[in-house]
């Protein structure tokens, strides 16, 4: 059997395209259940899981009700369909309920989770503390995703994301702006301002650069104007096309499809990539010519990544390359 193109072309960068492009957060019981139902429906529609569902214990748990909420999240993870991609956001590592979250949820339902999100990470030491907690709960191979929310954490982004347990790095926009003591105006948290203010834009670029340097997934922050579909779509396209993000948060079901559309390659781009990759495979990855241009492994890597993105956004793939994505099927 010939090697898979992913193994030949991506190498250390394979992880950057290994996750659905949308990570959907919910913390209220009814919304968590609806999110899992919607995930199952859209998986059937697209032929692949196009978004993760992250059950939220940090913002979702009422003060004083953390243990009950953790028990609820544990049961929801256990009851989720076998093919579901379910994650949990626990409390920060210095929070009084962090250890209890991990012990209960990961210790009982870790085998059903795709990752654990840890917020307010400040250093590599925080990552290691979280990894140790997962290990103690019997989940030694469960990936960590981390959220950095302060200027100091952004400064340490390259070191944080280099930790072997870290799969993805996310940006906590509102906490980051607040951490500047009023030096960044409120507009820096809005759709327009977060792409214009130099300090916010620099932080986003640092996170994306750090992730790509280590083959990890940069995940763009949430857009709070969830009823403004046009603004969300614009933000998602900027994140994907200008800042190098390969994943984005959602906090409302109506944000999921615009995020998928913004991160998806165009149909002509998909077909060109499929043609180039098929010719390359037929030539055993030696250089080939396509439409008057020479292509080799450097460009093959780019076009394979484009096909990976198409797959992760549920786009139909041409039959010539569909054999490498056996779980894919055209949208109905």
C-alpha cells in the first residue's frame, strides 16, 4: 500500500490541519444538549464532523454549583454518540475547582473526550500542571488545548505551544483587552477594532506564528456580535485568510455555518488542488507541470493542505482525491 499523502507531505505540520475549523462552546444544559444534537445532524449532512462541541465548566457553572455542573458535563459526554467530538473547558489551574473538574470529568469520561481546554494559561508551568492532572486522572494521551488571555502569556506563546501535550492555542480577546487597564479602548473588543488596534493585532499574529512554528492549531477568538452574520463572516475570513488561523470559536449555533463557509476553499481552488495532487501522486511525487507551471513537493504541500481544509469544512471533494478521505461524502 502506498503512503498517504498526509504522511509524505505534511511532516511536522500535520497537526495544524487535524481539527475541525469550528469549536462551539456552550455551558447551559439545554444548549449543551442542543449543540450535541446539532453536531450529529451536521455530521450526517456533510459526511464528516465539522465542529467540536466544548462543554463549558468555566463560564457555564454557576457559583456554588460547580460540582453539580461537572457531574452534568460528565454525563453528557458519556451519553454523546460514539462518533461525537466532545470536549470540556475546565476551570483555570489555580482555581479551587480545577482539580475536582479534572478528577470527576476526565477521570470518568476522559475516554469520550477529544480534548480538554484550559483557560487563563500564563506559562509552561501551567500547562505542565494541567498535563499532570490529566495523567493522574488516567488520561495520559488526552490532548490539551489552552487559552491565553494576558500580555505576559502572549509573550510566552512560543514556549507554551511548544509543550508536546498542547494541541491548539486560543486567544482570550476580552480578558486581553481588560488586562491593559484601559490602554486599549472598548472598540478593541469589537469586530472592527480587534483587527485594527496594533496591540490586539500583534497578539493575534504572535499566537498564529507560534502555532505554525510548532505544527499546532491556532484558534481565533469568539465574535460576541453573534446576531450580526455579516460581521462574523468578515471576521472569520480575516482570521483565516489574513492572520493564518485554521480554527475559530463559536458561541451561538448560527455562527457555525458562517465560520465553515469563511474557512472553506472555493470550488475552483478545490478542483485545481485535486488535479495537481492527483498528477503528483501518479508521478510518485516527482515534479509535474499543470497549466504551464512547474510543481514539486513544496507546492504539493500547499495544495494538500487546501484539500485538508476543504475536508474539514465539509466540502465535497472530487473523486480523484476522495479515496484519501474515505469518511467524506458530498453534502446532501
